[in-house]
C-alpha cells in the first residue's frame, strides 16, 4: 500500500468521525478525499477574516482553532478535531461572520466553493444532509437563550443578522409563530411558521413561495421580530401558495438569489420603456403561465422595466426570466423614443 493510499484511508476514517460527514453517502466521502485539500497553519496564523467572502468550508483534522470577534479580541469559541466552520457562508453566499485563527499549529481539511457546488449539484443526499446538520447547529443558538426568549420572541436588526440563518433557526427549532419584517417601523413582510414549517408568507402583494423568494432578492435590510403563537392561530386564513417544504424553499431562495444577477445582466436598464410587439401572448411553458399573462396585461401601454418588476406578483427572478423570454421571442421590445 502506498503512502497516498494510506492517507486516503485515514481521511475516510476521519470524515466518518465528524458530525458533518458521518452520515454522508460513500460517493460524497470519496469525492472529498480525492478533491479536498489538507492545509497546515502555524501558531497565530489567520485562517479566515470577518466580512470576507465565504468561499471554503474547513474541517479541523488536528489542533484547535479559535473563533474571534475582531472588535473585542477575545475568542467566542474553540473548535477541535472533527469540528467544522464555513458551511453557513457557503450555503447562504454570505460573508464571514468572525475571524478564525490558530492559537497553536493546526491541520485543516478544506473544501472550496467549486467542490462544494459540485457536491450540492451532483451528489444525491448531500444538500439534504447539509441542511440537517446546519439546522442542528442553529438549534444550539436557540438552546443557549433563556426559555422565555426562545419560546416567545426573537428579534434583531438585519444589519447584524443573516436572514437565512434566522429563518433556518426557526425551522430547525420547530417553532410556531409569525416573523414580521419591517423597515423604518413599517411592516413590509410576514412569514408564518407552524411546527417549523412555513405555512404562509406575504411580501407586499406577493404571496407564498414567491414572497419568500422575493425576501432574498429585494429586501433592503430592516428589522425582524418573531413572536410565538399556537398552531391553530398560525393556520387560520387562506393558503397563499407555499408548495414545498421549508428547508427546500430556503435552498431554492438562496439559489435564485444568486442566479438573478446573471439574468439581470441580459435585461435593459430599469427606466427602459417596454411595449408589446405581438398581437397576443404565446407562452407554451406550464410554469409561469399566470405570471406571464399578468406581465402581458400590464403592457397594454408602454411600461418601464422597473414598473413591471414592481407590479409583478412573482419574485424578481421569475419576473426577469419571463421578461427575458418575451424579449428573446420578440413578443415585447423597447419602446421607441
């Protein structure tokens, strides 16, 4: 057996010891062992810096790392062999929330963005298992709060809290209640939870899945307040169209948030007037039929792209996709001066 074979067997055994990967499919473990990197860090070396891009996931193979708030300098937590960090930043495309440094020599297994995305896309079960592990980690945050705070109220400013983290915390803790999001003390959105499931959502005139997606695409900050309610108080009222489980909805929302940027690059400026270029709408896909008809109806006279986004009942991603399709098929066009 070669030294490389021995290393791979050691890495497989190590990953099977970790909470993050012990239940992962064998194909995932083999991919990480063959494509992941093991890096050594010296005493006092900085591994990641707060507010930088979260582009890698790290698992501690040996030694200890410390999580530090740079404003205070004191460690917030210590992570040892088998513990990991960086999952949340990768999953939510967010910045690092703290510094991580090595007080004494440490060895880390590193999964970069490309490998992580490949695992999420091509390995069945990886995304679901990742969501479960992250949920367990977020539950620990709630369990550290006094019972009164955990059960009745959770609030904060989105300048300091990541929206995806907050929602995942409520899902993983099986909470029932209402999250209200406000800007300058004016309510702009609400999400209703029943035993950790999202059962209703409103963002302006958007409802259901589209409202949740839109929160990740258009919410410009603000504050959130979650208040516990009994299950029967949450389920009253019409079902506005939550069609997938809560964690899947979160994963979709984060994915669409990222893909929206590419679609917007294909569209004209927001102040561009658009008008019909066909006698009737032709939309052959089942998905988006109602939204395409609504956008078409809004174009009885020239309308700016920005106004179409504002009027649409769909999130920005689905609205942009439909408009891009109508432009490509020349059913609409920029209005002449």
